[in-house]
C-alpha cells in the first residue's frame, strides 16, 4: 500500500470536484480524504496500491467533471496510511 498527497490547482472549487473525486476513489477502492483549501486549491490524501493510484491520478488529470479545469497536480509520497474509506473533509 502507498499513500500520496495530491495538491490540485485550477478551477476545482464549486464545480463538484470533491464529490466526483470521492466517487472515483470509491470505484477504484482507494481510501483517503479530499478537502478544499482557502487558497482555492484542493488537497487529496489517497491510499491504495501503485496501480490503483496511477489510474486515480491519470483520471484526475483528465478532469472528473466537465466543469473541472486542472492546471497543476503536485504529487508527493506520504507515509503509508490506511483509511477506512474515502471521504470529504469540510
């Protein structure tokens, strides 16, 4: 299991990004969290196997809804963490 911190920049708030990211993570059996930041970015912590995370990141890059416009994904390794599910942090 691996854990990645993903900082997403672009038009990602107010466009259903957290909800669609949660749905995508659940489809791929990824656990973790997603939350809006005051900077206008979105922070994701995602745990899964390498293949699951590669697929997750590739689909994030494509945009999870037609209204999402991602200009940058900053991805860093994080210590492995097992979450019970994937959820939105408010």
